[in-house]
């Protein structure tokens, strides 16, 4: 018999911590060049957890070692569209000498689980698995079909994970119209009030290569056709460029809500006032502040093979994050800044996303938060990075970021994404499980 929607069980909160720790202990570092360990061991662990309680997941490799796991759970109302509940099992690399603890030790210290992936995003993976295992054990089912997907390769753009499955196995997501994943639903404190940021938008991604060519020669000679000089000028111009302020609908709604909480006014034409509202979001300002405008950061340089040889070519890499609707204008600006003799080639590009902060699923997410934290405020925000929702959007699936965590006000949660000493509070995981179960029972 299905449990009432208002009464989540205790079983998921009892095991979510151990699942999270076991996932962290499996090194799934993604270096972006195929040299890492891959996700196979983590995928096998996930599949075993699901099979243990009676589910029949499918483990799918896009190439040896690059494994994702997908499970479809039938809902009680087949007339409803399906919901994709997804995470990724890969993580960015960690330099152990920079950490206070073993980044793959999953140590529990000060009421938190420490380790690479604790924030991005083995915490949410564990929450998903704990809730789905409880479904199987106790027999309750969601209203709509739920496609559970734990993807490979998100940290390198998803070419061997979500994007590969969308391109080669689209039938796995048949009938799905909405998706829930990472980097949203976590709390911050604004003027003494707890606020949960629900992610309804993402900046677009353009990882680009700048290529300059010139005349090779001896380093002692005069050379007015130096590729390094030409490239250096392009990198300096792009890095120093001041991109214009542009507030999308999501950002405007967020800042308006912050203004209401702080008893101030929101004037979209007042840059100083906007900066004050962003600062009021405390740790989350690192994400939010980067969504006020497009950004382009030079990240890599490569040229030459010897100090006294002028190379015939030089190259650099850019990490460009553009706002929804700005992709073409941003590329035109970059072409102008690069200047003559420097061409731009894509490494990886993906779309920007923005959807309204409204609708039945949003209402259910807000209600699930309110049930566990009565009176809390939920506001939309834009993520400055990207998620696998970009790949699912190619199938017309609307994605949200909702990994619900009630966090201590002083915890710099946003700063731990890809950072050192990544950690998540144990109590936040248990809170998230309760919220996620409530959502899946009603959505």
C-alpha cells in the first residue's frame, strides 16, 4: 500500500549518508581527455543498489569505462508525462595535497561528509538512490513515470554521458517533459530569512580555442609576424573586455525577491543597487554575480618548444558563459576582440536555458520545501555553470535544478563546487531526502 503523501518514511534518511560516502570513495575523476578512471565502478555500485531492492536498471556504456545507469519507474497515472530525475557520477579531479582530508576518503567531520563529489554531485545521487530504494521496499509509487538516470561525463560536457544517451538512446526518455537535477534547491540566508534558490536558468557554454599563426624563426632576430605576440594581444583584449549588464527575467525576479526581503528597492538601471542585492545572497553571490552579464575567461596557453625559437603558431583556450539569447552577439564580439590573424574554433558549445518560475512542477517543489521548512522563501535563480539539463533540452525536456539542502548560513556552499575541502552536512542530506520524497509522491 502506498504511504500518504504527507508521511515520508524514515528509511531513506537512514541510508543516504552511507550511500553518499560509498560513492565518494569511488574515484570517478574526469580530466576531460579520457585519461581518468571512468564511471564504470560507480555505475556498477548504483546498479547493484537498485537491483538489490528489486529494480531492473540498465547499465549503458558509451565506450569502455564510461558508464551511465538508467531506470524507468512506472507511475500510478499513465496519462501524465514522465519526469527525469538525474545526476552524474563523475567528479572534477582533486589535488590531495591541497585538502585537509583525503578527497576520496569520505570522512565525517564536524557533522559533514568531506570529499570530492560531496557537493557536486554525489550528495544528490545518494538522495535519489535512497528515495528510489525506499519506493521498492515499501511499495509506494510516484504519480507519473520517473526516469532515474545517473550519467557519466557531465564534467566534460556530457559527450559520453547524457548527450550520448540523448543521441543514441532517446527512447529511454520517451514521454518525458520535465527534469530535475543539481545546483538548485539549496538554502541561503537573506536578512535573517532562509531562502531556497530553485534553478530555472543556466548560462550557455562555449569552450573555444584561439589559434594564431606567424612566421617561425630564430629568437634573436627581429620578427614582426610573431604568433605569440598576436595571440597575447587577443587574450589580453578578451580577458579585459567589460561585458554589458543584462538582467534576464530569472535574475530580475530573484533580485526583486531579495529586495522585498531586505526592505529595499530593485532598480534594474542601478548597478550599485544591484551589486548590494547580490551581496545580500552571501555565499550564493558567487553564482548569482556571474549571471548579470556574459563572461569570457582565458584559461590555457600553449606555444613553442624552445626559448630561442619563435614558434609558427600559438593557441589559447577560453571559457565563455553567455546569457540566454546572446550566443550570436557574443561570438561576433569575440571575433572583433581576437583581431586579424587569430581564428576561433569551438571545443565544446551548449545552449543557454531559461524557463518560467511557474507551473505545476514548480508548485510541487515549493510545497515540498514548505512542508519541511514552513515559511521559508523559494526564489528562482540562474546558474552560471551548466548541467546535463542542456542535453535533455535537445529532446524538448524542461530542466530545473532542485537538489534540496538546508544549509548552515555560514557555509560557503557555492564556493565548494570544484573547490578544495568539498563537504556537505549530514543533516542537509537527510532534509533533502525528505523533500525529494515528498516531491515524488505528489508531482
